[in-house]
């Protein structure tokens, strides 16, 4: 056993975070202030998500951590190791096998179940912050449901670019009341937020927690003549051939070579194990066979 | 000194509290579901579930109101030793524990402010049983609708109309807990 209290945080801190989570679930989309602690990692590395996960974990949980959909990036690996060490919980890379999934900037492709919890790492929880820098003002705007400024911003997008150019952290309205920042997930993921799992959002530096209960109404802001569109790269995954997943564009060489791959590594791996193959994976295995002959 | 008071806390606080919180969170996220909540052995008339909720959520930072029969020597001593929450009047409480009748009138409790709707009281209502029939509930956390027995209808309809302000409720009986946040719409089924 390690020399840490279970899940690193002391009990009084966890109670404070747990109270904030419960109020967040009772007022979906509202940002509950909490006394964020310093964590043994820098701000911007998911200190808010880590604190929410620490207050939510039980020894029986299986934890999955993803960063931009990937299980094997630095941020994901270090947070997974952190909880292996301080909470002794089991970890997994399989979406279906996890009971708690901490995520940075993606929602897994696989549908989540009622017995799962999705914890988001949030850098700037206030959707109005880049339009109005004062916290006193934005708090007043939320209390008065004064969201005209956000619509003006989306309108200016259309006036300038001919379409709503916001492609990530696309603002949503929760249960017809609070406008909420979904964290910097691609807008492709926005429709998935009406899900069966509990969603918790933690912003460490900004000291805010917010939450969405299951089956909560989450609507992406738009206009009648410019409806919201969940967009992705118009391509199939070059590794697994999936046409329904969010893709990363990877530059392969200096002469314009590129490939598109699923950002959700577990989804891509699962499909390849099931025998699906994308264009570049097929070409590579054909070339490999040729050299073998 | 009455040493009975020293008993009944969590055996393994970090782990017991973690499981208890998950049950409480599931109950609050999915109104109408009944979860098992164990770990505490509080003095009568406090149920196991209510005592476990207090141990999980309350501490010296959370003023607690004990209503009616729950405001007795044994409970005060147990709260004081295990939790350390100041026992206060309803108006200034963050948490309150009692029977439905003793907690009335609900207008005494804090419902939050427009800027800070989270600064509202959470009421723990002790009931004889938690029955899953009666009123129809709709709202966040509920797929279509669920049914749940509530002590009355009007008070919860009024509370939902205050949204985003309002009170949040836990209902406890024995080692069972269910919850009703302010977002839930209650109708006579």
C-alpha cells in the first residue's frame, strides 16, 4: 500500500469537491465555485479533472484516461499512473471496460452506459470569458440569462466566414437555461453529450466544477438558417476504414504525404482487431507481403 | 462520559466515504432510483443511510439543522464527535435532517441567489419506506419518466418553479437513499 490517502486528496477536500459535484448535478450547466487544490502537476495538465476523479473514485473502479482520444499520450499516461499509485485502482484502455473515464478534449466514439462516468478536464469553464473578461459581469449575465453576446459572436462568424467557424469548445445550452462550455471537444462530439453516463467537468486553475446528469437536454447554439452541424474531416480512417469517427490529420513526410486516423485510439484498435482495414493500412500490408515473397 | 457516542463512524473513512458518495451521486444524478448507503451506525432516530450521508458530505464547514425529534442529545453528541458540523437554525443551514413534517415550512431554508444558486440547502428527509410508486418524475437524469412516492406534491412543484434556485432533497430510510434535485418535474401519476 502507498503512503497516500486513498486517491491522494485529504478527506475534507474530497467532501468539499463532492458537495460541489452534487450541486452541479442539481443545477446542470451552472459553474459551481470550489476551492481547487494544488496538485502535483502543472495547471493545464488536468488538475480540475484529476480532483473530480479523485473525489469520485472507489477502489472497485476501473479507470481510463484519454488525451485527445488517445490512451498513450503523455498527459493520459501520467494521470493514469498517478491514480494507479495513489488510489491503487485498476486501469484500462478499453472504453467498454472502464467505469470512470477522464478525458481531455474528446468524447469516446463508443456510446457510454448508465454505469459509467465521464470526467472532463476544462481549461476555461466560462463560455462568455473571451467576450467579457470580468467574472462579476459574466456571473450577472448567467443570472439574467443574458446570452445575446454569444449569438452576436456566432453571427459575426457567419458574416466573416459565411458559416459558424467555431469548431471546438462550441457553446451549448443546457436544459434551456445555462449556456455552457463543453470544454475544447470538437463540435463533432457535441451531439453525444446527451448520453446515458454522468458527465462531470473540472477546471482546476479557474476553480469551477459543473455537471450534466444522464439524458440531460444539451443543445448546440445556432440559427434557424445556419443550423448547427457536427463536422469532421471528409475522409475515412486510413488505419481502420471507419467513416463515422473523428479523425486526426497526420503529416507523414515533407512532400505533402498525409494520413487521417481515428483520434479515438481504442475505437481504431478495436475495429482493426475485428478485421477492418483502411486504405493506407491495406497498402502497407500488401507491400509487406510483396517483400516477403 | 457516554462512550456510545464514539461509535458508529466509518471503519475506513476514505474508502467508506468513496462508496457512499458514489451512491449519493447516482441518486442525485438519476432522481427516483434507490441506492444502498451504508457505513455509519448513528444513534436513533437517524437511519443508517442518513448518518452515512452526513459523514460523507458534512464537516465543520457545513452548518447543519436538526429538525424535530432529530434534535436530541444523542444525535448532537454524535454529530459533534464524528462530523464537527455546527448545529444551527434552519435559516442558516447548508444541510438539514428531519422528518418531512418537522422540516416544514420549507421557506425557512436558503434557496441560493441568482448569481450563486448553489448556495442553497440540501434537505435529508427521513421516511418510513422509499416506495417506487406514486408521483411521476420527469427531468434531467430520467430517461422518460419514473415513479416515486413523495410525502407531498405541491412543495416539490413549487420548488421546481424556482429553478435555477431551489432546494435539493435526499430521502432516506434504513440503508436506502433516493434524491430529488430542483430540476425534477413532479406530477400526479
